[in-house]
C-alpha cells in the first residue's frame, strides 16, 4: 500500500470536512432563537459530527505518513503545521463537549483550515532525517509543543469571539482599531496562501547558487520573483529576475521574498474587501459572535491557558533543552527559535500573573489571549522562515 499517497488523500478529506463543518456551525449560530436551541442545535450536532470525521481522517494522515516515512511526521514545516492544525481541532472538540458552544467552532475551524492551507505551501515530499533530527526527544519535544500551542490557540479563539461580541464597531475607538488589526493579520495569512498558489500555478521558478553562513556553496529555488538574493548569489535559471537586494548570510532571502510578496498580496486583498463592503471587515464576523456567552468565552479562554501553558512549558523548554543537549551538546544557545520560545513562555506567564493577581478578566484577558496567539504565529512564520538559525532545516 502506498501510505504516502493515502496520507495526502486523508489530509484533503479532513480539510474539506472542516470547511463543511464550519457551514453547519454557522447555521447553528444564525438559526438559534434561544439559549437552549443555541446549545442543542441539530446543525451544531451535525457540525461536530463532521468535525470528528475530519479529525479522525487528519489523525489517519498523521499515522499513515508516520508509517510511510518511518519517523514521526513533525520534522519539517509542512508536517509541523499540519499537526498544529490537527491539534487545534482536537482541542476544540474536547471543549465543545464541555461547553456546547457552536460559536467556538465557527471561528476555530476556519483558523485550522487557514493553517492547513499555509502548510500546503511547503514541500510535502518525505525526506530522510538529518542526524540532529534522529532523536526520540525531538518527537516528544515537538508533539508536546504542538499540543500546548493548539490549546493556547483555543484561548485566542474564545478571546476573539468575546471581543467581537462586546466591541461597538459602529464607532471609532482603539478597541475597534485593534480588533480590525487582528482581522487584517488573518487576511495577510490568506494573502500568503493566495500568492503562493498563483505563482506556483504560473510555474514561476528560478534557481540560484549562493554561499551559506558556513562559507559553503549551496543552491536555492524561488517560486516568487526574487526580490532579495542570498549571500553572493548567482543565477542558474536563464532570464531569471535579478534580485533587488543581496542579503547577509544570517537572513534567508528566499523566505524574506515570500514574506514581502505575501504582505503585498494581503494588503491589496484587504483594501479590496474594504472597498467592496465599505466598513470594517470585523463587522462581517460580529453577527456570528452575538449569541455567544461572554462569561463562558472568558472561562474557556482562561482554562485553555491554564492547561496549555504547562504543556507548552514541558515541550518548548524542558523537552527542548534535553533534545538540544543531545543534538548540539548544550541546553541553551540563544538561537532565534529558542529566544522566541522563551518570549512566548514569558508572555503567558505574565498572562496568568495579571489574571490571578491583578484580576484581568473579560476584555483585558481576551486581548492577552489574542496577542499571545499572534506571538505564536510570528514564531511559526517569521522566525522559522526569515531568521537563519539551527532550526532553519525545518
């Protein structure tokens, strides 16, 4: 049996299932006239059933890819991000049965869909592991990080629903500005997926040689028109666009190019949407948050951090240090990825401190949860792709 092909098909099924389930959760939210109907809607029941089917096929993807590769599928960006999306859905399913709130699914599943779409932009081929990755502790470290970050992501979803419900989007305010900024950030991720797809379909490829940070020759291939060139680059593809800037070895010029094109696409997409609807984009989502219980969303956000923070601590700090010592003979080295993992940990530690000792509840707590997820995504996208470090192999 071709487990590699089977795993790809299972991932596609889960992607479609999440999209369909989102529609049913939308029906549950819009069609409910009472609190009881909101919690026990037949549309919500259908939505969670389809979500579970999608999660099981997603889990099937994970298992079959593990069988096909011979190692845990968490060793590169495609595998890590798809696992992240799977765990977000798993965390949502658990919380849905605890609190029966369809609004959570209506926002959590699209985020999982966007994350899986983001993963599809990376190479999907199964490749042999480099020596540093052949470690049991790597598997434990990454899977624990994925679970912890997924649970923390649910706190941001609950926070976003709360903020959409309580914010008056008809009046200009700091609250409306920052909420719209969060929506703008989501549009930027969609812009990345859109631009990557368009240039891939166009077959826009250009290959270059360059000198890496160790002084060794290497090759790199762009799918975007190269705005930035790697250190001492030379084009191998005839008629390839000449990069506008040459970057130092510490910066990954290919991913910086990807970031700039994605940013430009996202900005254009956002401006087009604003031009069409002639009001903040957040107003499109606000009606789906109106039936959510504010106190319940606050409780879900807080409990998600209470559970996710210690799990993240184990994965991103404790298990990561054990693996780092095994791979590089040191527990800590101020690698960019390590630094941002510490920043993320410190932020959520501050979140719990402010919640428990200063009484930051409701909107304040919701904003902290949303900011925390933005830090996680910055770590996932910008730190992984732009800054060169020991984790750049991913």
